[in-house]
C-alpha cells in the first residue's frame, strides 16, 4: 500500500492585524485555481471551532499554537496543502513543524507598531492602552518573531491587491 505524499504547509505568522488572514485567503484562491486541494486554518476560526475556553494567557496561546501545529501536520499527512494564518509566535512550535513536515514554509507578515494601532480591527491595541484588554502578543506577552523565515512580507501600506505577495509565496 502506497502512502500519501505529505502536503505542503504555509505557516503565515505575524501580529494581530498584520494581514495574515487576508493574504492566506488570496493564497488559497490562487492555489485552488491551479488545482491544488487546500485547507485554510485561520487562527481565529480555529479557536471558534474547537472552543475558545482556554483563553488568551501566555500558556493558553502556546497550547493553541500547538493545537494548530498538530492539526496542520495531520492535514498535511493526508496530502493536502495547508495554509495556516496564525499569530503563534513561538520558536519551539516552528522548529517542531520544520522537523515534522518536509515542505514547511514560514511566511512572516511584518508591520510597524503604528500600522497595527491604525488597523486595530479587534480593538486589541487600543484595549491594552485603556487597560480593558490583556495578553496581547508583542505588547504584554513576549513574542518570538521568526529569525529566519522563508519569506518576510512588509505589509504596512493600504492595499487591496495582494497578488504580489501571493506570487512571492508561490515561488517558495
């Protein structure tokens, strides 16, 4: 019996509001148009599906990153191309993924602090300032930004067309 070829995993990471989900959806669209069977694992949607009862403490965020990583490995083992859009700024999780998945690519969506505060769709950054929100990666939770990602996408500009980013990712 022949085993399935492991699928590729695109791990799109960055801070909340960096544009990970938007870029991931554009990538999924391009891959599907080329005939690839893909699954998009969005961090927020994943929490909603498995239940958000673990919260957002540093320990809970790390546990959720591990959940997403293990799930992506499982999907990849089924031969699917997986796109994960998740904050998950933990070096140990990325190292594990790299050791477990043959074709694993880290894409770091990098933005300035000013850009994050301008976008702030979820009210996280303004909530930290007012004291209403705690446990935000990069603010009051230490984040481990990727040191050697496969690709860094600078996403500070306001844009509606992400095909340039998608094309760069597809070259990986």
